[in-house]
C-alpha cells in the first residue's frame, strides 16, 4: 500500500516563504519548525519566491 502524499495549499506555502524572508533562521530550521521535510520544502515552496 502506498503512502498518500501530503498536499500544502497555496496560502500555507506563501506563509512559509514569508517566514523565510522575515526571520534570521535557516530554511532548514523553518522547514523543521513547520514539520516539512527540507528536501520537499525547497522545490515546492521556494518557487513562490521567484
């Protein structure tokens, strides 16, 4: 049986990107605080910065 993939809505992603821009924490630290895998977080969320 396969795992269901967690889907994050646009607003959640935008809020995560705002945290990156506002805080002096690393992207990895913010991902851990939000409970998101760092390697999933980067490509899925940072597209909103571009």
